[in-house]
C-alpha cells in the first residue's frame, strides 16, 4: 500500500520551550519567532485545504505555551495529536478529537536527568488532573533504554492509552553520544519487542517496524522524506526531509519506521494505523 502525500501534517505552534532537554533536535533546527494567532490560523487553514490530512500533529517548541491558539487549531482537523512535555498545567481539555501525547523519557530519576529536575513529578500531577485519555511518547537513548519495560509498566498502570517508542536520532551527518548503534542498539530493540509483547494493546509497533528500527538506515526510502508526513516550522517554512532534520542512516523516529511497516502491509502496524489515524482507505 502506498500512502499519500500529506496524510499527516506536523506543525510547530511555537519553537519556544520551557525546558532544554539534552537530546532535543531543536538544538540544531532553525527557530523562527512566533506568528500572531490570526496569521498562524490562516496559514494552517491553507495547509488543511492543500493536504486534507487525517491528523494534524503539534510539536515545537512546547505547543501548550500557546493554549488559546491550539484551541482554534484543533477545530480545523478531524483528529489532532498534541505532543507536550506535560509540565505546564492544567493541561487543557480540547475535546475528543485531540489526543495529548506526553513525552516521558524514563522513570523519574532518568527522566529528570534528561529533561530537568522536578519535571517528572509535574507531569504526574498534571495528568492526574487531566480528565481524558492520554498517550505517552518516549525517546530511547544510551542513558534510558534499559529502563523501558519498567517505564511502560508504570504508565500502563497510570492509564495511558497508547505508547510510542522512538530511538534518539542525531543531527544529519553525525553520531552523538546518545545514539544507539551496534550491539547496544540490538539489545535496545530486544527491550522494545519485550515491551510490545507484554503490552500489545498499549505499545504502538509491529515486527516489521522493529526490524526497520534495528537497521535504522532509511536513506532514500524514508516515507517521511516522500512527504507522507509534511512538516512546517512556526513560521510555516517547510522542514525537509523531516521535522527533525536528522541523520537518515541511524534514524530512530517512530513514525518513519511505523509508516514503512504500514506500507509493507505489516498486520500489526495496519491495526495500529487504523486505530490512530482512522481509515487509511480515505487516505
Ligand atoms: S524521519 Fe526520515 S527524513 Fe527524518 S531523519 Fe529519519 S530517515 Fe531521515
């Protein structure tokens, strides 16, 4: 199955953030200033009309730094994924067509080492007060991967409805100290498979996706670079080949491997795609 261009739209309401996480790709991406709300909505509406995406994904920067703008944005799309660091509370209720994805990078001590002291407890408090289903997204690197199963177990118990697992992707042309390669990457993927086998209705994945993540080299074959997910920064400059401008030879981005598995007809990936993205037939 070939997925169409613009099936997924990714935008940054702002490039500003209240945290400075050690692994964030924003460290090397351009960070234009915010557009005023009215101009932002007009530009987003143009993209909606051009691509008719099944889902609009909000990243950044921290999207919840612009809560009023987001409240208007989510009205434009059938489904919205808001990816937040979860530290700004209370988390607004944007209704049933907005799913909050909270970035959590390990049990408390590891998460705080990566994202800043006290951040884990703030997330827990904010999610305890949040009345809707939420999902978790985690980025594994050389510091946190051995703690994955413990983390999934904890957040299964806290009521997460889905769990995305990515591996750290370094800047294009580089390998940095957080990048998983060789035997360590193999061991990490075994933990990812263990988590998926233990919680198949929580961990978003499939055998084909994990095989692709193990290899990590998507140069020339990345579905995102083909535009299935189109990415724009806060000033609506297109980010190419993807939002994080990473090293395609050791890519760990969940979506890239997931969409590859969907296109290859991997049954578990298709099941998750239909759950999260709606009917791919309309795509
Ligand atoms: S998502 Fe695709 S384009 Fe982006 S770094 Fe990974 S392989 Fe490259």
